[in-house]
C-alpha cells in the first residue's frame, strides 16, 4: 500500500511516464520503423504516438474514476472480485515481464559495446539490485529521481545525435509518402509498442496529489516521448541510410560510434552513450518493477509493498536470464510488445466502458 506522504505531483507523473516509455526503443525502434515503412519511417512513429496517446487518455479516464481505490479494487468493483484479482495478476506478470526483458536487453548491449568479458549475469544482477533499493523507498523518491535525471540524459542524448548529423543525407527520407496505407498502419502499430509506458500510472494513481490534470499529464508525456523517438529515428536514418539501418540490430548505438567532429575535439562518444543508456534503462526498470510490486500488493491486500519487491527479485532475475541468445531476446521483446496491446489498450477500454455502464446502471437502480 502507498504511504500517506508518498504522493507525486503532475510534473513528477510526467517524468515517471516518460522515463518508463523511453528505454530499449532508443536502440531498436529505428530498425523496426525502417523495416515497416522505409523512408516514411518517421511517419509511422508519429502515427504510433497518436495511437499511444489514445490509449493513454483511456487510462487517464480510468484513473479519474478510481476515487481513492486501487486499480485492482476498481477492476473488482467493475467485474467482481474473482475477475478483478485475475486481471490484477495478469498486470503484475506483465509489469514483471517488461522489467525482465529490459534488463536482459540492457545486459546484451553492455556486453557488446562496453564490457565484452563481463558475464551477462553481472549486468542483470547489478541493475536489479539498484532498482530494488530505489523502489523500496517508495513512489515519491523514485519520481523525484526521475525528475532530476531526465534533463541530464535527455539533453545529452539529443546533443550527441545532433553531432551525428555532420555527414547526414536527408535524401534517405525520400520518396515521401510512397508506403501503402496498410503498411503505414502496420508500422504504426509496431512503433506504438515502443512508446507505451503510461500504463504504469494505473498502479500509482493512489499516489497522485490530484487527478484533475491527468489528461494534461498524458498529452504532455506522450508528446515528449513521440517527439523524442521521431527525432531518434530521423537522425539514425539520415546518418546511416535506409539499407544499413534495417540490417543493424542496434542502429542508434552504431550511429554514435561513427560520430566524427572536425578537429577530433570529441572522442569515444560511445562511452558516453553507454553511460546514458544505463541511466535510461535504470529508470525504465524501476518504473515497471515498482508497478509489479504494487500490483501484487493490492492483489493480496498486503499492508506493505516492500515484501513483494523482495519476492519478485529472484523471479525477475530468472526471467531475464531465460533467453539463450540475442535472437531469443528479440523474440521476448516482441512477445512483451504484443502483451502490451492487451494491457495498455484492450483491457483498459473494456474497463472504462464497463465502469461507465456500471455507474449508469447503479444510478438507475
């Protein structure tokens, strides 16, 4: 359960969503978008952002209706306790899965770009320990850290990508709007899976100081996420080209390695990129790890969420270590993305509609 003083402002809620949403997509989204729509890759990201915004507004609508209840309690109110508890477990598993997959993807990147001789287990265990330590302090300290470090990694990463435009070829974005509508839609759905993160606020809704600005929170946070990812995709494509971007597993990191500043003023930009990557992934894992712990706390009606932060620790670690290689990691990422369609869109829409209907019938009765 949340502590009475564990409350966050609307600005902190925005930082929480942005840090949850921006994660592994930084490295993989350019490849996904290019494979879907070629030169129109930036369009599918914008469309994906629009779809994600619609889902975020649905979640905002649910948060407005909680009225002091937890998300699990509200689902139990709408569908009955057995169904509400089952859906709560589904969300708890989803949040844990996202945390585990992000951890493993982080470990793969670190091993390939920074410390090749270091075991994957070390990266996963270290970041998971740090995340467990932070979330045990509660929602407000976690959100406060995200507010502080957001400008740090955001500004530096944008500046780094701008440097990569020194030899950019913007003709890679031509011809314009030649992708068939069905492929644009398919690409938008694929891109949208990298933009979700707003769903973590469902479990933290009790910690909001006010819900009257929830729509503004959703619009601003998803606007930041969409704009940032669009910038990343465009920068990578004009720097590497369509063909090479589609062939590279992590094109964003490959672009950073190629940065060349006249006079060789700056060197080893990939080292800075890896440092920023650690910060970005850390906040993403914390957001989902915390959401999982709170969800299971509410399912079992425990008085303290810290016990579930400890219980989930070994299971999250084991799940992160299950994939045998990078190809299996990609499969797990795809599965987690498809899972998010259920937890971020389909279930929230059903909950919102059913909740509205129940309130209407209740008033009539």
